[in-house]
């Protein structure tokens, strides 16, 4: 699985569901303190089983988590 802030990894044409182990994209303002960012990521990942992410796209934003499956 890859954890990134690069929105290019969210391109489902380039990285179709099921062709990878999972992509987690974080979309937070650049000014977000690293402690707050880390806590938001950990909180989001605690609520999701690893098997749910495998091969899919997870987007973590302030106050929102989206899981995009095929």
C-alpha cells in the first residue's frame, strides 16, 4: 500500500482498482501541523480493515474519509 499526498495516484485510469495493494491519499492544507495530519491518518485507518483498502483507493480529508472501490 502507498500513502501519499500526490493526487496523481488517484487517477483510476492509470491505477485501476485491483491492480495494486491499495492507495491512500491525504488531502489536507499545506499548513496543517504534522501532528494533526498524523492523528487524522491514524484515526481514519483505525476504522478501516486492511482488506477493505487492498486494491482500492482511500482518500482522507479533514473530517471526511472516502473509500473508492471498483
